[in-house]
């Protein structure tokens, strides 16, 4: 694979992956084994080294307290947002207030605290490394992600060393991947059910312009919830309380539930098994029973689809194409309910785990090459406004407005001789500030003293194509003006993100060394394990001297694993390989002998082979 300069990245709750365009066609990035998906899982060692992806997921059962997953559900959130999630997260989540008064969510793990942006950056860095270290990327997010969550995703990309060209809605990316932009015109509904989030978007295509008519969703609805439904049944029948925060039990239950859910996609029944010294559980779930458990969640998703259509002023019969996205859309019951609601068979040709990344790659190619005559128009997922008298939110830009969008509203002062106005910015659909999300604040000063309601202040909201909000205000009589790009009131400041980027550059060599140490330690452990099995079957055929060399090399390798010396560990692995060569030779001869019907391969005439 040629190393692409720009990629599309699907930063998922359960899995993440990258894709790129080659010879006009999008392709997912795969490792040497042909695997595209990188588990969105991170595991921390006591020595400070970090595992990301498959190696981290494999360690989740043996060391759940140092392994974290589903980071996406923490992005751009506050502690209050996570109230119903905390009991099933085996890590301590805290909220710190910075010197500037911003609230920052942190995960306490392995004796350190990490922000969700830093954790997501580790996943993005792993995806980026697999893709050959591109410098630019388009990253996708659920359509219903608010401003804080989108900004957190962009920050994570920057920390990972990426120039984030665009934040694109996942449903829009999916439609691009299916090439629906080539059909000329029509209405498309995208049902996106992933591991942690759900959204439904309605898109209109006309003469090369892709316009999102509406979007609706739930950032707390996905495959994780199906796992939890199974976990709750198991916990109830085991007589245990999931709120006890037993990290080991939670991880084993979660792993067993996920395997059961996946098995029920293709089988009518599946056994859920948990085997721990303290807890043992075996239970057969039928597909019908599983469907009953997840029905309330699927009902919620269909309600969201109904709302999205209502906002677009459409009926299900007016939708021309339906696209399924997200790993959870593989579930037969999900496909059945979606087909029933829209009255048509949805598109399922592309791998639902890969389709978003493929679409992101198409968008990345459009932005950097300009080779396609296609325009993408997204929408504002939630209304934006300012606080007025009495804690009321006055909407300036309404949800589902096409971006980029600019709107201006006029306000005045509420008191005599008022020389400044404090503008509090909120996002949400409720009428009062207490029910909406506070995004930030800025002050317009320099207003000449005037009687109340005499000043005329125009406040303009501008949302660019990336969904970033800029607010400006101008007092018309005096000309006093101020402008600010809104940063969420919680999360990292731009300066903090810059510092993390700088740290990642300064520590790049040390990070690479740590990663290489982890890889070599894993290789050493695998080599010793295979050698131990080989000695049990063919060791007696070695000479005493050969066995002694293997024993010495094994002792030296075990010692090297416990020391943070990269060169020393590599030397020990090489020495171990040399010492075990005679054993490998014996085993290879045995395999060849069996293949040749019992003949000794070393005594055969080469011309007869």
C-alpha cells in the first residue's frame, strides 16, 4: 500500500479505522493480516507503556482496571451527562476545574488522569500509524454530536498529529460510500446504529448537491446498551449488583454479553458463559428473547427516525433509498424493523463497520483533489442561541439549518447607562437555559451610557462548514464591536491542546521506544510459549548441549523482558532464536516427513522432489 497523504477516519465507540482513495476508489486500510478494524480500546501498563487496539482488547479480561473502552461516549461530556453511565464504567471519572474556570472531564487509570481527548488521540494515533502516518484527515462524528463533542473530536485529532480538514456526519459519509451521489436526485434516509450512538439523517440529492434535510439521534443508544441488557439479566440471575464496580466481573460480563449478541446475529440461540473463581454463570439466550430485551431500544431508534422525517416534512413513502450503517445494524431484528418502518429493503451491500470510513475517504479526496463535481451541505444538529432576561434561550440559528449559515438578531440593554452586555451562548431545543448546554460567554463593552432599551446591538451567529460557531456583536449607535469563536465551557482550551501536541512531538522518540518495547516483550513471550510446547513434543531428540543452550537463552530472555533496555531485549530475542534453531529444524523436518509419506527429507535426492 502506498502511504496516503490524506485519509478518512471513522473514530468509533467499539472500533476505529481509516480509508483512503486510490485510483478513484475508496479502500480501507488493513494490517498485514488483512484486518481493517482497530478496537477502540486502550490498556496501560504499570511501567507507563500503552497498548492500543487488539492487544489492549486481549488484555481487558486479565487486567480490566487498567484497560478502557467506549471512550467516544465520554467525548465533550460533563460528569452530570454521564450520571446513568458511571455505574457500568469500571474506572473513576472525575471533573476538574482549571484556572480559567473550565470544567475538564478526566479518567483515573494506572495512577494517572487522562482527558477523553487524550485517550481518543491514542486511538487516532494507532489508526494513523497503520495508515502510514498521513498528515491530514477527515474525521466522522454522529450527526447528533453537539458543538462540544465535535470540538473534542477535532482536538483529539490535533493531539494525534493530524490536520483535521473537516468534521463530517457519519450518515452523510455512508451515503457517499454507497455512491448515492451518482443517482442524480432523490431522498435518502441513513439509519446509523453503532456501538454507542444512534442517529437518523435524511438527505436530499439534486444535481450534485448533497443536502442534509434533517437529523435526529441519541448519543446514548447503541450496541453497548444491548450488551448491558444481557448483562442485567445475567447479573440478576447470578444475584450480583452491577453497581458494586467490580471491574473484573463487569469486564467478563461485558465480554460474554458481546459474544452472545454477535452469535445471535446468525444463530437462533447462543450460550452466555462467565467463568470466574468468584462467579460462574451459564445461560442459553434465544434470538426471540434477545429481541424482546432490545425492543425498547429499537423502538427509541424508530421514534428518532419518525422525528427526522417530520422535521424534513416527509413521510416514509417519500424516501427513495435507505442505508444501514454501524455494526449493530447487522442484527436481523434491526433490519426487519427498519424495513417495516420505511416500507423498503435497506442497502446492506457494504460492510456496515467500514462504510463510514470509506465515505470519509471520499470526502477527504473531494477536499484535497477537487476531482469530483459534488457539493456536501450538512446541517446544525441543535439550535444555537443566547440567554435573555429570566433565563430564557432566544434561538438565533435553529437546528437543521444548512451550514455554512449566518443569522443576526437585534437586542438592547435592560438598564439605564448600561455600558456592557454579557452574552451567554447556549445550545439545545428547550426554552430555558437550565435545560440547554452552556457553550461559552463573551462581553461586548464600550457602549456609551444610554437609557434602557435605547442601545441597538446586532448579534450575529456564524457556523462554518465544520460546524464551528463564531459569535459577533455590534452596537449600531456607537460602533462598539466584539467577536469570539466559541469554545465549549468544558473540555480543553486551545492552549492546552497546543501543549499536548507539543508534548507528543517532543516525546515521539520515547513513545516509539515504549511501543517497540511492548511489541518485543509480546514477541518474546510468544516465542517462549511456542518453544515450551515444542520442547514437550520433540525436546528429547535434542542433544544435551542444545537443550542447555535453550535453557540459558530462556533465562536470559526472561531477565531482558523485565528491564527497559530495547537493544538488550532485541539481542536476547536474537540469541533465543539462534538457540532454538535446532528445535525448529527438527519440527520442520517432522512436518515435511509427514507430507512426504514418512520419507526423511534430508536423505532425499533434490532432483526427485
